[in-house]
C-alpha cells in the first residue's frame, strides 16, 4: 500500500506547480465551492494511479489545485465512503497521499443530520469532536511507521486554533455557526428515530457517513484538522420528517455560499 500511495503522490506532484499547505475535502452538495478557486490544475480521479472513483451523486471526482483566499490549496471535489463498498484503506487513500504532498492542514466539510434539537436545517456546525461508530477503524491492520505511530493520540482531533479562527471569521462575516460533536456511522441508511435518541444520549449533536475515518488518518500523520457540517435534516427533533439524498443535496447547495465565505476568510487569515 505504501508504494501505491507514493506513486499516486508522485503523479500529482508532477502536475501541480506549487506547494500548498492546505487541502479541502468537499462533501455532498458542496463541490461547487471550487468555482471560487482560481484553478491552476484540475486532475480527474480516474487519471491518478491507484485512486478510487466516487460513485455518489454530488461528488464530481476531481482534484483541484489553485488559489483560494490568496493561499495555495488542494481541493478534493468528491470523497469516498465506506458504504460504497470500498475497503477502509481505499476510503482514506486520498488522505494518505497528502503526507507526500506536503499538506499540513486538512479542512473537511460534510452534510449531516441534526441530533441536537436546538439546531435547525441549514445551520453550519463547527465540529469540535467526534464519536466513531464505523464498523472498522481505518488504522486496523499493519501500521506503517513512515506514516505515523501504531497508537496515535486523539485528545485533540480538531485543531483548537483553527476552530478559534473559524469562529472569529464567522463573527466578522455575520455567519451564524453552531458547535458540536459529529457522530460517524457506516450508512447508507439514514437513522431511525430510536437511533437518533441513542446518538443524542451518548453526546452527539450531528450524524453523518464520512469525515471520521479521514480525520483519524490525517491525525495519524500529524496534520491539523478542521471540519464543518451542514445540517440538512433534523432527525433528532420530536417531529421527525422523511429524508432523502435529494433533500440533503438541496440544503447543502443552499448553504454552500456561507461555507465558501467562511473558508475564504479562514484561508486569508491562516498563518503561513
């Protein structure tokens, strides 16, 4: 696996002309954020050696290199999910590559169901911590010491300085944000009312089917992580409504301009 990671990174390094510090992972319905990036290179996932292909509506399948907020960035326009049938090592393969591309900061976004009853559809939640209920940990199996330690610390999965920067920028831009704990599950079913009650009881504020494996891998490799959830439905409320992927995409697309402004502001003010 290590050689495949290095081969993929070497291919990307031959195409991009700079050395970005930050990578953005764009979730369901959020891929159009790349329209705000001054694109210097765009690479189809299908062209990258050993790279998986996204099969989910709303995930376009391109790696973008360009400028956002005056800073060089990479952006994955589409991610991979455990529920698609990929083994976990394929789900996190793009994150592994980042180590060999010199990435120090990983910014992730996702669409999530609201568990906290004080939230509303369309809210933006800054993730402060997570609960991993995936069927498999992405670090299960052989550990590659070149990537990180066998038993990585997870006392601060989401970087406090990046969270503070996001809050500061949100206040300046008058963008309302929530803060909370994201619970990651395998999917692909949305949650039952009983499952929502269980998730609320164990401390979750939102639930989704991504992000947690990626953050575990990024932290394993010593990267700083920051993540945002768009609350696309409220399964945690007393009046539960039916949810579909089309509804999730619609709400995520509606909220996308807020995320773009916030991420631009963060990048402009992020120390080099």
